[in-house]
């Protein structure tokens, strides 16, 4: 009988270079990776909060349209009850503090900012138009004085000569 030589090449164990356990990440890299994930999640929350604020303001605009239509169609000049009531609304918000730590808090949604801005702009435009109108009136008066003054001067010159 022929003896079979034992071969180490045909072993069932994988070679040492193909380790099944991944190498450990240094602790500092894990912290940086975790921080990046934390910041990305905070940005996602803030983006979603901004979108939620936009949707809330759209809801308010739709309700205002419905209210004005209902009041218009009621026809008797009597105002009907609003279909929507407003209370203070807050949304989640992530802030970064001066020491670079993050804090989860809330931020109020200003439901009437658009109305205040529109009223402020209207007031500025009214004031601008009033200033322009006054400037035009002063210019017109100055123009009239300029037209009259030479005639007065020439009459005065004639009177002085005689």
C-alpha cells in the first residue's frame, strides 16, 4: 500500500491573511464618525422642522381663504365663525452651542409674521408716496415762485426808474 503524505496546503482552515474578524477602528475615528452622524441627524431634524413650518403656514393660508370665501358668500354683512383657531405653535429645533455641543429645543412658529411684514411694507410705501407728493408740491411752489419773481423784479425795476 502506498502511504499518502499529509499536506498542509489542503487544510480546511482559511489562511491567516483572510481573517473573518475586521480590524478594530481606532477610538478617535469612531468618535469622529459618530460626531458626523450626529451633526447630519441634527441637520435633518432642522430641515424637517423648516418644512413642517412651511406646511403649517400653508394650512393657515388655506384656512384664511376659506374664511374669506365663507364671509363673502354669506352676503348679509355678518361675519361667520372662523374655521381655524390659532394657538402658539412650536417645532423641534437643534441648536449648536458655543462649545460645539448640540441641544435639542423648540422654536416658535410665527404665524403672523407675513401679515406684520405686509403691514410694515404698506406703511413704508405710504410714507414714501407721501414724501414724494410733498416734494412734488414743494417743487411746484418753487416753480411758481420762479415764474413770478422775474415779473415782480422787472415791475420793480420799472417803478424805480420813473
